[in-house]
């Protein structure tokens, strides 16, 4: 069973930065993809950033401001968020796809990010 645990959310002022962490209970190199999604109240969950193999992809709205990265020895994926905007307040979720596992894809419990002055 794969467990993903997010941390690093909180309250930040507009224009500020946060770094989210997603700790995996298994080796992340076993994942076909690791990504970050966000869900604002009353809205659908949407992709923010993803690592697939050695490549990264971002939602257009975050390009140039957010960076997804991974630390293999720590089995952790990060999302560095800079120049945060009010409209980016949401619950941020980590997702991992592990083709060898029984479920295939797993979600963390989410971490709240609030951008407000």
C-alpha cells in the first residue's frame, strides 16, 4: 500500500512563497508520474504540475512561478510556489501513479494553502 503525506501549506501574503512537500512511503522512482493538483471550494481538482520520467509539465497559469522537483533518497516530491496569488488559495493534493501497485494511483490527504493579506 502506498501512502502519500503532504505538508508545508499555510497562510501566505499575495506575492509570497511556500514550499509543499509530499513524502511517499515507497520509492518514488517506482512511480510513472508524481504530480500536484489543487482544488478550490466549489471547483474541480486541477493539475498544477507533474513529473513524468525526467520531464516536468505545468499548468499555464503557474509556469515561471512554480517548480516541481523530487528528492529520491528522501522519497519526497516538492512544489516550490513563488509569487502566489489570492486565487491560488486551495487545498493542494499530491498524486502518485504506481503501475505495479494494486490501486495504480494514490492521493495524499491534501494541505491547505491560503493566500491572503
